[in-house]
C-alpha cells in the first residue's frame, strides 16, 4: 500500500500589484523561491492585470480582490484569509505589508504574517500603523535582497521546514 502524504502547506503572498515595480518583481521572485521549495502558493493583488502576471508559474494561484487600492483591500484580504486559511500570509512592499498584518488581525484565524519591505515609511500615518502592526509580524525582512534568503527567513519564522521536497 502506498503511503499518502498530506498536501504541502499553502501560503499567500499579497502585493499591491503585479506591475513592473520593485515590489512586483520581489513578489514574483519570492513566490518562485517558495514554489521551488515545495510550498503551494496564491498571489493576491487588489486589482488584476499587470506586466508581471504572465511571469507567474502556472502552479501558482492568482487571486484578484477587485479593489482599486491596497489600503481598501484589507477587508477583502481578511475574507480570503478566513475562507482559504493559508498557512501564512506574506505582504510584499510597505503598504501591502501593513494591509496583510491588518487582514490577519481581522480574520482572527491565528494565521502568521510576514512582511518583505523595501524601505520602512519615514513619517505620518503609515509610520504609526507600522509601529502598531509590525510587532505582531512573525518576521519583517527589509531590503530587496536575495529571494532565496527571504524565503528561508520567512519559513523559519513561520516554523516550517526550509523545503518540503
């Protein structure tokens, strides 16, 4: 009798858009790094489209929240987290990171969240939100470094093995 193995944990990556921006490229690279390690993935964006969408691997799911802006996506993202129950949510970019952290709090599922950001906000409301929400993140990875290293840090913070395969 062949043993059956449970499916790999499914993670969600939230990004402001799949346009050709630093955050879009970082989300694509991180999604590929996590997929190569054997994790199931969904890339979630406020609005469909974007130049990088075609570059996503066919095995990576795509979820369009049908929202115009990242900030107005928090409730829709919380609904996705509550319904799909990903094993972890990763916000790529400063605004997407704040939205991801807010969404996991609203969903109340105990989903760990991580933030991959290029530069932290320097002032204003975003800085205040960052000070309130970021301590609740499993990890915050700053800088657009190596996606393999970012994947390793995020998986370790979530308590998952570095690779499933």
